[in-house]
């Protein structure tokens, strides 16, 4: 089951066409105010991510896993590269688990350090880098029961998984 952030991320529609006055104004603002270089005549997209949106999605995924006795929720992200947007998504998920789901959800890292004393009845919360996740989900799908991810990653992974069972027209979806 895939929980895909549907409002934020690059699909939020905040983008500016290359060569437009708006794109140039934003490019110059970013360069002047933040010292970040963007090539002239670039198209520019903005990727907003919030703690509110991320936690809301991950909470739904965790509640679903608990209610339906699923063993794990995997947060799929590119936080290794996009440290503040997708990395924030991951970090906010772990924060949420500690804040709202103590005793019901355990982080994979905490489970590993607990050894034989680990709780077998808790939902395991883990995270995987998107690149690696694509391979893992195709080669070892049984290891993943619930995936929580951002909009663009969710688009890709849902299509890849649908292909495993016959194609994107077969997989149901809901907002």
C-alpha cells in the first residue's frame, strides 16, 4: 500500500518557464539574497515540503499499518541529496513516531539495537533512499507492506509496482 504526498513536492505547480520575466526575477533574487547560482534562461521549479504535510501523510500510513496489522512502514525519499525537503520528510516521520506512536511503532534502528528484547508486536518504521528502493521493491517486494513517500517518488513507485501485477490500469488509487 502506497501513501503518496499529493499536495506538496514538485507537483505543487510552483514553476516558472525559462526566459520569462518571473523566472529571471526569481533567479536574480536567489542569486542576490542567497548566493546560489542558477544559469540564466533556466526554468525554475519550487519544491515545498512542510512538517504538517509530511507528518499528516506518515501518520495516515502508520495508522493504516496498525489497524491492518502490517509489519512495517517505509518512508521512501532522496534525503541524501535533498537534505531539507526529502530529508525533512524522513526526519519528521521519525519525530512523529516518537510523539504519537510510542509503544506502537519502533524505528528500525532502535529495533536493531534492542536485539532479542525488541518488541515483535510493534510496527517497524524505516526509511529507504529512492534509488535503492526501486530495486528492492522489484526484487524483494515481500519485505515492504506500506510505503509513505513524496509526490514524485510516489508517482514512480506506484507505476513500477503496478507493472508487477499487469500494468498501471490495474492498480487502484484514491485521494
